[in-house]
C-alpha cells in the first residue's frame, strides 16, 4: 500500500528517523490548525469544554489499545507517567531492568535509590530475564518493548508466559518505540502498566503520552493510597485518587487532540494493513543489511526483530547521509533507522545504495 500520500514527504527525502520523532499526517496537521483557530476564538466554547474533550481522547486511546477507559491516564509524555507510577509503589520494592535501557526508564530507579538488578541484553534476552526473575525474585520488571539503541524487541508471547508463571510480578513496559507499528491489545498482553509518548510511531508530535493500567494494578495502587481523602473542590470532584497523581493539572487539548486524530488516522488505514506493510519493508531491509553484515550480531541471531534497526556503519557518516537526504540518527556503534508506514521498498534501496557509495 502507498501511505506516503498522507504525509508531507518530498521526493528528495528518505525519512528513517521515526525512532527520534515521527511525521504527523496531513489530516492531523489540518486539524491542529483549525483547532487552534477555534480554541482561541473569543466567542468560542472550546476552552470551556476541556474536561469533556479530554475524556473523548481517553476513550479513543483505550479503544485503540484494548484497555479500559477508567484505567487510562493522559500525560505530557511517557517519562512523567512512569515516574509518577514508580512514586506510587512501595519504596521497598525491588526492580529488574535491562542494561542500557532508555534513561527515562532506568534513571528514576537510580535517582530514587531503589534496589534494582540488571539483565544483560543478548540474543537470548528472554532466557536472561527468566533466569534473573528466578534468581532475584524482584517485585517489578521494567522494560522497553523495543530497545531504543539496538532495536531489540522483546517477544510479546514471552511476556504473557512470564506473567502466567509469575502472577505476582509487576510488569511495567515502555511502548514508545513499539506502539503504532503493530496490532496490540493491552488487556491480553500480560503487562500490568504500559506507558508511551506519542511523538514517535504514534505520529502525534510532542506534549502527549499516556499510561494504561490493568485492573489488578489499579486496585493495588488505590489500596496503597486509601488513606488519602478524595478531592472535594468542585472542579476536581470528578477525579479519582489516581487521577490526582497522573492528571494533576490542566491538559493541553491541542497536544492530546493530535494524539486522538493520529490514532483515528491509523485506525482508518487499518492496523493489520500497516503492520503487514511495515513487516514486508523491514524484511527487505534486513535481507540487504544481513547480506552486507551490517546488523548487530545479537539481533541477527534472533527470530523476533523490530522495525528499528541499528545499522553497523561508522556513525561519523551521519552528516553524509543527512546531506544525501537520509533522515536518520547515530546511536551506539552505528546509525539508527526506523521503518514506518510512510517508508517503502524504494526507500530501503535508496538507503542501501547511498551506504554503498559512502563505504
């Protein structure tokens, strides 16, 4: 399928930097322009309908990801949502985290001086996690579904099995480098809490994110904070105790509205079709990169692979790639690329040809 037509993409650009920030659909950009005009119209009513509008965004998010609306919290970004969640948990909990995790995922454990253990990232990372869970018996496992540097993707079936075998283990996941690329149902995932920012694969720009909880964790958090009185002020009377933590102040309708519009766009295109398109383009990329031995060894040896790839070429070639119209980013030992719905086979061939000319 041709998804390029829905984005402002010039022919001279191969946009592979979605892991840094994704493009926004033309429809969402048009909506943003009209919304701002209407929002600031002196005789308009949008400013007075903020709570009702935010509730519609929650409904869209929960419906898209198979979560419950009452367990969905809108936040400025993943980092805020995650740090808030960590602060709601007992401070004597122990954590298990992958090595070289995204700083916003790992550092809140460090700067709060919480007890934690690390798991090495290898080709058999699921076995490493399983072994560490048995060894350390942590209260919480935290991980990114797709690692932001290497592109390693955790097997989602493994998460389901791990949760089934260790039902008391809380699994907190960052979906920022994953959500928007595949069909996903939170309630069936085995994950207890899933957070994400919207500015990458969800095509929603900055300033929006969310946290999804399952019923068990929501109830646990409510019980832990049962001694706190609920708000009585009229403007906050509708808030649950968890709302007062995750959604403490006014929320930007433009940012969250963009998330809503982009989710509607993705749904209209069909996530099954988007997933299949990304899969076919990614398979072509892996084929050509593996032939040239440009894939990280521990990614090469895995069956489950993501559409975020760390291409093993000298990071110093980054300016040359940018000058050639390839939007990408240096990360780790190579150049990181991401393949989304607005990429196609021709993009991959152009990228490979430019790499060959530079090498």
